[in-house]
């Protein structure tokens, strides 16, 4: 895989970046996905949330976090006192990766590979450079590993205030960015987990989001 870098234009205008991402062929995931799902939100957002990849609903709508996991996230943000309208939301991988059971039309989520994460990373770095958030929230293992490497464990670093690795230069002419980084679970994990654990898992997600919000230099 050649990666996305050759498709990233020399601009920090989000509309132009989103249009260019529609034409990205940096990995093979574009072949089966309905469309590229680029980030969405405020250009001046103080907080950026990064998930794994678009799901089925996001792939059809062309927007991040509009499916079941997005509804969980909305509730958690509200409980944490954070206005989603003031955020920028995106994913580490911009195309939906899925499989189909034999004889079924249902599209089943598949976790992106490390190669696919790295191939898509130039888009993520450029989004970071365009928005320049005070705080980045990594939602789940794929988002965290896309920036910190395969050995990163959310459970080990949850609750810490982290900083991006030195290799994160988003655009060659820019200095590396240094937002505060908070790692937490992906909202979809609450939907997959045991029902008896969901209340405590939700409370943990809210606490992590509230912690991230407190690190913003301006209200999120």
C-alpha cells in the first residue's frame, strides 16, 4: 500500500481536504466502502475526538458518529457537559471495513489492520494541523494504536494525560503538534459489553470526557 500521503493536498482548509479524501486510493478499503467518511465539526474546535473507522450508518451517511455508537457518545458528552457542536470528530481510518456472512447482505465490522491505519494516518495528521485542538480524545484501541503504535493499551494508560509521539508532523512545513491526549474506550464497546456492566462503563467514559474537557484552554 502506497499510503494516503500523495493524495493529501497542500492546504489546511477542511473542505478541500474532505474533497481530496474522496479520491484517496492509499489503501484498498475504498473499493468496497460506499464513500470516504472524513471528519466533521468546527475548524476552531478545542477538542478533537478520534474513533476507529466509520460504521455501516456512517458509511451510508458520509458523516462520523451518526450510528448507534454515536448516540452513546452523544449521551456521554451531554453527561460530561460538553457540547458536540463545538467539537471536531473523525476516525483513524476513513473507509468502512467489513465482511458479509455467506448468504447475508448484512455488513459485519472488521477491525482495520495496522497497515491500513498507517496508510490513512496522513489524513489524521493533516486534520490535527488544520484544527490545532488543545485536547485529543482517542476513542478505543484502533485510534490509540494508530498514533502510539501496536503496543499501546488503553487500559494501561487510561486516566493519564499523554502527548503525541515526535513523528506526528502533520505537514512537512509545520512543527509537530502537542495537544494533551486522553485515551478512553470506544462508545461501541458499551453496546457490545455485558448489560450489567454498561452503567459503570458509561460512567467511566463520561469521567474521561469530563477530564478531557477540563484540559481545554477554552470551553469545549
